[in-house]
C-alpha cells in the first residue's frame, strides 16, 4: 500500500503536525496487515498569487497517486478529481472554516466548490477529516457532508510532563502571534504590563524573531524545549481568537505543561476549553479580571490522557473501517 501526504507551507504549523500525526497513525494501522510505503510531498513556501496557486493545484494533482492520499483543503480538489473513478482514497483534512477570516474572493469560490463536491459525494473513499467535535457536527449538519471523521490532535504527553509544572513567574503567554487573534489582545497586554506582568507571543516566523514591543515581546524560540520551558513558567496562556478555531494546539500544549488556559469559546477551541475544565471568557475585560485575580482552573487529568499518542489507533479504526 502507498500512502501519500500532500502538504504546503513555509512553517511546520499546528496543522502540519496534526496532518503528519494522521499519516503516521494511518501507516501504523495498515502495517499490521501489509507492507506500507509512505511518502510526504511538501512545498515549503507560501502561494499568494493566482499563478502560484495554479501551480500548486497542478503539482498536487500529480502527487495524489497513492492508494490513500492525505491532503489539506487547499489541495483537495485535484486529489479528488484524479481519483474519482478508481479505487484509491482521498482524505481531506480541514481544521476549521470561517468566512470572516479574510479569505480572498477566489478562495471563497474554491471552498464553495469543494463543499459542493464533498456534500454530493456518495463514496466513502472520499473522507473529510476534522480535529474537533464542533467541526464534525458543523460539516455534517451545516454543509451536509456525509463522510466526516474525527481525528484529534495527539501529543506525546510524557515529553510535556517532564518539561512542565515549573515554578510560575509573573508571565503571560499571549498565544501564537497571528492575524487570527482578537486585536484587543494588544490593549490587554498593555494593561497587564502596567499591572506588573511580562507578556509575550510565540511565533514560528523568522521575520518576527525576538521583536520587542512596548508592552509585549514576539519570540521565536531556538529550540522546542525552550518554547516549552518558557510556557511552563507562565501563569497562564491566552487563546483569544477572533475566528472559529480548529482546536488550538498551543493551548493544549500549555495545559499539558500545567499552565492554565483561558480563551474564547470559538469553534473547536470551545470543545478544548470545556473538556479540559479551562476558563471561558467573553471579553478581554473578563480575561484581565481572571488573570489579576488569579482565577485559575487546572486541566482535568482524563482530558490530558485522552489525547495521548498511544490512543491514535483507536481513532484511526473508525476512519479506516468505514
């Protein structure tokens, strides 16, 4: 069996890590009964112009020739078209969807076509994979897509346990630096700075490395352990997104480190906050009150164990046996 993972992007983002884990678990599942050859095809760059994106679509068409083709949404249509009339499978991974997240008109049309294709599909060889119960329900009920499956973010919890539960400093992790954040988080950082807190964003972007602002820093860490150590020493991590989140990997990592999370109930992030017994706020004012009055909630232990990598095969069975 040949399993192909088709991917793109300049950074190894949370989405990339989720998709990679999906492929690894898929390989492990089928290796118990047959020989498996797994290949990753990845364009490590941004595709911003329509010419660039056309190239990406053509490239993904030719790479989607595995027995199982795992692809993100932006390269899904070529994979579906190539394998519509054969026995090969196409797994489309979609972490979230929000019309208000700044998509171009062309990209909105692309997703409209993708949803039309997926909703009219009658063949379980074409599957939509999501990361949270919220999105499983949304795509089944709102978009009428028949074959939707949940494969959550999974973590090697032992790594985080070893790095976590550090002595807390008066630090606040503002989350990952992104246009997805509520703009009011900057004002919140200013208020927290005046209250004696040190605030910082983490980032994967080299262009934002070690940027110092008046009330907060933007930090690209040299190593993953540095990133974990800093967050483990924070009083809390914020997840204040203005768009409907897929899940929020950074928030989950924070909980694994013993650092509480507070955030908005948006998309799959709402599932994460409710399941983990974290704090849900409705405004930055509420966030400020929770932080300064130290109204923390510790993550539920069952939640942390549920998403350990050891449980991956259990999630995969439902996808592969359908």
